[in-house]
């Protein structure tokens, strides 16, 4: 982990009408780290992710990715930045008219000039890296179970070997065994590929198992950021409830 | 930096030396050259000059060597790990499933279409039977009918469709009258334009225009709406709460369509006659009063009933096709699109088939 900053957020304000979601939020995501973002429902974790990747515009504030202000870039320069990240949405968001294999091929076809054979090989590699067995490669997304769909979505997010990976609740709705495998997979891939990961989650097991640092959003600001131990040590209010509730204790017990 | 490689023999050992960046953006350049290489036996991998590497680069190395490298020279931050990871995943390279081509594909599709046509027919009849039995049961116990829902459908599917149906029917009346005035003039019979308009609008156009428009507008809305409910498991939620979707969804729509289709057809017929009347007045100089008198005296009232008696059949077809396809939607977006398409196509097809059947029947009866 180098000390360089991959994502820098300063003074972020997001308002939907009367509702204030982010209120002067500051956050640094370091290069090569896995940052877990937690917080109560409705504190704008997913909104933060969407704003960083440019799907939503913040009301006010600055967001720099790889040292570049996205909002100020022209179309081509933005495109270059977008090629360096991969995003996995909560429900997978696989294109339902394409097979799983074609879903992973799509970014290659769009952004590279590789030969079709090589693209097919690389898509197959990504899918099996993400842990999808050979039978499911040529199925339609609708034929897959929730866990398989998440794996396929991860394979698509990893397709172009991004440096920065955004994951929105990757383990939500998975059974504990599958979620555990997903965590292990994520950690292994992140280490092997040197990824920076921005991980939005509610899953304490995931936080404990894969995250280098944890960032707690509360009432529109970063309430705490640091390693799991640091955050837990200084925990008050909601954060204390979060980590020391029955679920928190069960997940983190083995870490003590 | 471009990806490069050097293939050499060093004291009996074969060495593949990598240079430059081996990433997804650069490896396209060496892909073909590497495919041409035939590294039999043990190969040493030289990473000394390697820049950055990612999974795509690692895969090319692994594909070229056909397995893990025999030995590695030079140090690299991530290359070894990447090649290991890729090696683990590579064992599962697989063939795409075969697709049929040429004539075989044609036969394949014809076969599938025939089977699906047969299945669709059986399912439609099954659904018709079930719907009518539920409707009959509910009519015996009218307190159970969801009147609020039915009236709401009457408004959205019936009343809101009124302007477009009336307007189009008016235009069709105009066109028929123009056609009559022009063609009949050749036989010196252009006065009979009035009869032409009255017969065609009363018997056919009023009801067919209404039904086709409802198929495009209302039937598709039923399918899309119910299909979306199905995708979001609302239909399943109804079932487990003890609500019968046939009672809660299908019957109100059926009742609404049965109530509204005759009304819409009646108004469409009037609009068609009005279109004919205006053309006769403007082009042939037949005054509105004369037009109305000719229609009243010359056209038996049976013609009006011939048109109107088709409306319940149309209503049943439109409501049930729309609901059935909605309820049979799968879990994905593609299937919703397919269902809406086949719902509209089947509805329009059946509207025409029913119309033809009635026409032949009335012809034989001599009405």
C-alpha cells in the first residue's frame, strides 16, 4: 500500500430537496487499499459511490479520482479515467439480453482492439477467476442464482483489469457460505492485482475479513475512519452500537 | 509502452523474455505472434525487462506456455502471482455451445415455432376456461367483485382511449366515403356512397378499428403492467396472502373491457358515420338530413347489431390475451419485452380472425 491517494473527496454536499444526505464530507481513499464504507441505511453510501463514478452530480464539493477532477474533464479524458475503474452494482446489473460470457466480453469489445478469439479467452479467464463454473458461462443472467449473478458482475467489473474497483453491497442477499467465499475471492484478487477497492457494505463479516480500513458515514459526514481496531476503539453512539450489537460481536469475536 | 517478447535458446534451454507493459491495452500487438510460437517442453520465463502486467498479459504467457513456466528469471512485483492466479483459472477454458447453421437452423426454428404455436393455443384456451369460470363464480357473488379496480380500469383503458378511437374512426369514415364517391361515380351510382359508408362502418369498421386500437393501447398496457408486477413478485405476494390473481387482476379487467368495448364501438360507429356524412355533404351535395333519412330508411337495423354483437368477443380476447401474457412473464426484462410483443400480435390476429368468422357466419345466415 503506497501512501498515494486514489480518490479525494472534499467538502461534499448532497441535497435532495430538503433532505441533506452529505454535509461537508471529506474522504481519502489510498492507492492499493480496500476501504469498507459502512453507515446506517439512508446515509448516502451508495449515493457517494454514484457521485464518485459520475452517475450523480453532487450539490457542492470536489471529487478527484487519480488526481483528476472528473467534472472538469472533457469527454475523451473522462473516458480514459473510466477505463481505469470497474463498478459492480448491487443487483449485478448484467445486461439481460446477453449471455454471461457476452456480458464480460462487452467492455473488451467496446474499449480494446483485441482479436475476438483473445477476447473470448480473456472473458472465460475472468469468469473462472470470479469463481463461475464452466456450465454457467453461456447461460443468460436470468438463469443464474443470486450468488452466481454477483460473481458474473464481479467478472465484468474486473474485465479490463481496473486499478480501482467499486463494489456496492457485493455480499447482500448471499448465504453466509457463499458470502464468505466471495470475501476470500475478493481479497485474493485485490492482492494479486494490486486493486484499490471502494466497498459499500452492511456485512460485518466482510468488513472484518477483507477491509484494510473502514470508513463510517454518519449524519452526512465521515464519523470515523481507520483500521477496524482503531474505529472500534474510539467508537461512540451509533458506531458503538454497530460494532458491539449481537451481530457485530458475532462477526468480530474471532478477531479479538 | 508496447508489449514485446524475445524467444531464444540459451545453452539448450528455451527462454521467453518479456519486455514492455503486458496489459489489456498492449497485448493485442503480440497476440498473433505468440499464437504462432510452438514452445514444446520446458521453458524459462525471463521477467527482467517486464514493465506492468495484468491478467490479460498473464493469460497470454500462460496460453503460450501451455502451463506454468518451468523456471523464472528476474524479479517482478506481481507477475508471478498473476501467472499463478491465471493458471488456476485457466484449466476451465471451454468450447462455446454449438449453434445450428443453414438449413438445419431453419428446420430447428420451424419445429420450435410449431410446438410453441400448439402450446400457446392450449394455454390460451386453458386460460379462457379458467377466467370464465372465475367470472361466473364471481357474478354469482357480486359482493366479491373488485368494483373499484374494475371502474379504474374502465377509466384508464376505456374512457382515456375514447378520443383517439373516435378520431381514427371518423377518418376511416371519411376515407370510405371518398373511395365510394370516386369508384361508384364510374358506374353512375355515386348516390349509393351513403349505403357503402353505412354498411361498412356499422358492420365492420366501427368494431374492428376499436378492437385493433384497444389491442395496441390497452392490451399491451395490461401485459406490461401485470408483467412488471410478476417480475417484482407482487403476484406471488398476492398468492401467499390468499388473494387469487384471477379474481384480483383478471376479472376486473375482463369486466371493464366487457363494459367499455361496446360503448367505445358505438361511439366509433357514430364517428365513422359522421365522417361519411361530411364527405357526402361536401363532395356529393347530399345534405345531412337526406343522409340520415337514407340511412334510417335504407339500412336495416340488423346491420348495427351485427357490428355490436361482436364486441363482447373482442372484449374477452383483448382482456384475456393481455392478462395471460402478463401473468406468464418470466423474471427478466427480455421476457417482458417478448410477452408484450406477442400479446399485441396475438390480440390483433385474433381480432381479425373473429371478425372473419362472424362475417362468414352472418353471410351463411343471410343477415
